[in-house]
């Protein structure tokens, strides 16, 4: 699905701003038809934003069920002959959309876009009412999974992931116009052969117009061109996209009618680069690449998971300041603006689905009645279908981004039981079918070691989350160091694949200091990270370090969480803890 853009033939209109909003725990709106008229008893709600923290009321923060959003938009008069599309960059976790009285779209999954052709339901020059019901319920069938319950105050939501279940319209909403005959998709795969680059392209369209593509360099000079719906462009003296050098070409695809008149035009940024796993190395453009960075979250005070350009640019500036070259979109696909920015600035991205918490052994640890993770009562057919769809939507959305070098199809699933393979093998196969150019992996949990994890064989890269010195050997770094080293060596020797340690860290309360190793103190975070780095430097197969986490983030209340997860190297409002300076010394020195 191509993103809306302004081009010679296309135009878009943002629907961001204040929408009417109403919670609906009882689900009355669907039977009463709240989309048919102006939303009653509504308050104003910003879009994009999570609704949870906007109102100082626990009933809003912990709301379970439907939430209604409504706005109206005037369809530009000059769109009379156009195809008119309503597009949501995300609605968390699922939504149904009406244009005036007509149901036009529904979508499952909170972190990928969807759209509806509403040409037949609106009239250029007039206002149209747009109503959306967003639902935040998580069950064993959803991605991510959760469990609904009943409490004295109504329905409750339990979930198996360690970040707050923010919901709402988290990303931009667009009305846009394309010509009736239009480009429906563009795909690129790039290659390098010495100083020559190749761009294999496909352009799909709704009609049968003549297709042409032109590739321009960053200065706007044409460097290659071709005709036809697919082909290969050759770029002599190519300037590759590389970590730290986000060089982009612009691929313009056009459709023309029989008289040569322009029918449609769309421009895609293209970075020419290759990715390959060879032995225990991760190669970008044939050069070994070492990942330095973080697992992050889309998370901020007030707006929750609402996308915000100011926060995004600030976070990227902090990544640059600290010397990071990469991050993982833990634990869901991020806003497309983030990937565009990473493309332009040469930041490497590990793209992850929202499949976090498929692990009853972990989340119900110690409970006598814990079910097995993979069954029709737990992660079964419905979950896998939604998971498959989540993999598809991630890969199809993001496969043209040069910054994305590796797919992560789940975070910490249960990989210690044989059924895990049956569940996961088709997901790996689908990711590879849709994108044969990138390695595929998943993030392994500490309880599934090198001898017991049944999923690692399926992965091209080992991504390991390890908490020695925190959840194990708490406060005892002298014991943690050999334990970590022994395990990493066992992975390196036993599996022969590159290892990225995708999470390691310690909760740290900014301002808490101690002269001896004391968990939660700033010094302990510094010492723990130093210890991990010493170990990584001793093991060749380790090709990456992603600290957990870039910044403190919101979680639901828990006795091991103090106003959220505090493993950030920055606080939630992006102030540095002591570790920010020690990590910066390490990461900037190696540049
Ligand atoms: C890991 C999870 C991550 C958590 C982290 C932690 O992948 O989402 O936030 O642990 O406990 O298991 O801080």
C-alpha cells in the first residue's frame, strides 16, 4: 500500500487535529449506530495521540473496549474526477470506519496502515462525516495477545507485554486523491557490483497504461531510466546507502496514456545497498556491520504512542549524540515517518511485528494452572492467522526502506516446546517469500538456551535478550559476567550464526546513587552495561549490542515497575542518566 503523497497527479489532505471522542465500554454504539449522526456526549481528543493519558481519569486510562472518534472533512471540489481514499496510518488495536452512513473499512492490528476507497460515498465540494470505532481488547487470538477478565468495576484487560496498552488513533489520518487509473504499488530490490548499482523494480497499476521509471540522484540528475512495469535499472558510479550515509535516489514512476499524457506519478526514495549474513557476520554492502543502539518504544508523556515529529527528531538527535547506529522497533512496527527519517540519516533498523508475549511459560510462570502456549485455547489458529497477517503487513509496508536490514517476527515467544516450530515455520517462510533479500529472525528469551530453543534453527541471525545481573544474579555482576560469557559462547559455538544481543540492561532511577553495586542506582546501570560490553568484545560472533531501553517508558502498574520501566539510558523526558555518558564514550570512540 503506497503512502499518500503530493505529486503531479496526487493530492492529500490531513485529518489530524481535534476529533469528537467518546468511550463506549458497553459497546452500545455499534447497535445504536453512533456513526449515523453527530457523536453525542463527546469530548475533544487530539489525533494523533493515545487517548489514555489525555484525561486525568482512571476510567479513561484503563478503559477496555470501544472508543469512538468522529470528525468531518470537506472533500475538495476539484477532486470531482479523482479516486478518493481515506487512510489511517494506524488505529490501535482494531477499527471499523464509516464515511457518513457507509461502513467503508475495518482493520485488525494496531500498528500498520489501512485505507478505503470512498469515491462512491462522498461528494466533492461537500463535507463528509468520518466515524471510527477503535477497540483495544487483547485476547489470545490477537497480536499482541492478552486476556480479558471481569472485575468489580467492569471488564479488565490483562496482557503479556511490558509496556502500557495505549490505544487510539496513534498516527496520521489522511484523505487523498489519485487519478482513477493509478499506480497501486512499487517494489524495489537493490544490488551492488563493484561501483555499479542495480535497482530491480516493479510498478503495479489499476489500469493498463504505459509505465516509465526514472532514477535521479540526490542532486536531481537523471542516472537511469526504463520503460515497462518491471525491469532492472543500472546505476554506474553508484553512491550506495550505508550506515551513517543515508544517500537516497528518487525513483519516479509514471503512467501515461496512448497520447503520452501523464496519468499518474509517484516518487519513491531508494537507497542502493545490500544485506547478507555470512557465517557469523552481518554484512551491509559486503562490509561487516556491528549494531550499536537500543530497543526503543513509541512512548511519551501525555501523548502515549501518538506520533510526534518533535519527539522523533529529538530521539534521532540523541541517537546521534550517543553514537548509536541502529535500533529495533520493539515491539511493533513504528510510524512510517520514523523509517523515512532513518533512511535519510543512515540509521539501521531492525523491524519487528507486534507479536510480543506469545509465551504462557513466561507470563504465567510459576502458576500451577498455566496453559501451554500453543493450543486452540491459547496461541492457536486465530493467533497464527493474525500473526501471519502482521508479518505480511510489516514486510509489505517496509520492504522498500534501505534502513530496514532485518525482520524480527516476534519478541520472546515460547521457543522451548516442540509445537513452537509448527507455529513459527510458516511465519518465517512467509517473511522470506515476501522479501527474499533480508535475513529473518525472532528475539529469543533468556529461559530458552542454546540447547533448548527449538526456533533458533529457523532464524538467520540470533537475537538474544539477556538479563544477567538483573533478573538473574541481581546485584552480583561478578557472578553475572561468567554466566553471560558462558552462554554467549555456547550460542556462538553451537549455532554458528551472528548474535545481536537485542536487550540487556538494568532498571535505574535517575538520581539514585551508590558507591557499591546497588540495583536501581545510576552507577549500577553503568557497571552492568560495562560488564556486558567487556563480554561482547571477547566474542567474535557478537555483531550487535542493543541496550534495553533507549528511554524509560510507561507500563501498567506492577511491584517491579516504578511509574513504568526504568531501564532507559535516558529518562522518559529524555534527560541522560550517567550511563548515557559512559555508553557515549564507548560508541563514539569506535566510530
Ligand atoms: C524483556 C521484554 C521487554 C521488557 C524487558 C524488561 O522483551 O519488553 O520490557 O524484558 O523486563 O523480557 O525490562
